[in-house]
C-alpha cells in the first residue's frame, strides 16, 4: 500500500508522516518511509541548489527536475518497497508538483497548463491514500519562523495560494482517496485524526485489501 502526506510548508506533514509510520510499525506492518525531493541523485542536487531562499525561480527547470527525481524515486525506492510487501509512506509526491508548479507558473512568464500537470502526474503510480494536512497561514508561518530557515516560496501570499490549490485536489483527482485533515492542535491530536481516517479507510476498503492480500499470498 502506498500512502502520501501533503500540504503547505509548516502544516506539520513531515512530523505526522514519521509518527504515522511508527504507528503502522507498532501495528505490525513493514513500513518504508520516504520523501520528495528524494534522497537520490537528482533530489539531493535539487535540495542543495534550488530550495534555499536565494535560489532563482525557473518554473520549467523546477517541474522537469521534480519529474526526473520522481522517476528515480519510483524506480529505486517506491516500487521495490511495494514489491516487498511494505507500506510506503511518502512525505510529498506528485500532488506537490501539481500545486507548487501550477501556482508558481501563475507568477511567471512560463505558464503551465493544469491539465498537462494532471496528465503528467498520471504517468506515476497512484497512491492508495492521501492525507492533506490543512492549517491556517498564520500557523504555518509561525512554524516556519520558529524553524529559522526559509525556502524561496515560504511567504504568506504564496502559501495562501498553495493552500487554496491543495484544497481543490479532491475535486481535481476524483479517482483518488484523499482525506483533508485538520492540522490545528497538539501533535497527538492531529495524529489521532489521521489514525481515525486510516481506520475508516480500512473499513471502507476491507474487501479490496483482503483480495489483494490473498492474491499476493497465492
């Protein structure tokens, strides 16, 4: 099974992805925790050169580097872990590309089609479940400021546009199971909301999960 955590910077998704992976392990599942940009060659290069506040903006460069990194991420990490029967938990995936690159292109001369971004995303494996952690902009900015390190897109106006786009994803990706989780409150409160959504997902998809389990055993 493939599970993705998404949301704007400062929403708490990285913390919640790690906690959820630990929860699954305690429940007896084998878990592979990963992230995008990945820790592979292209992902590392992007993190080291283009995420900092002073880095230049180039929508076309960014979108194709993210796609290239994702291709390696799927080939080297996601698909092998899934073949081994592990639950893959990823901190960001193509949903971030749809949101960040589309919103970024609206601020650029290099306009990207939302339809094209959605079609390109469909080239990659679809996750079974997506959690979008939703917080207000002031909470997100407060967390970013406490962290003391900014990326080039971490400012209020831009985060507000990103938040609006993330909340549109359930409508844009109707063939995916997406839960929007309230990210306000203590860390354990948010985690409980995620776990409750996970239990609801398992209950609603019990027959499908059992069929896949029996198929993999046979």
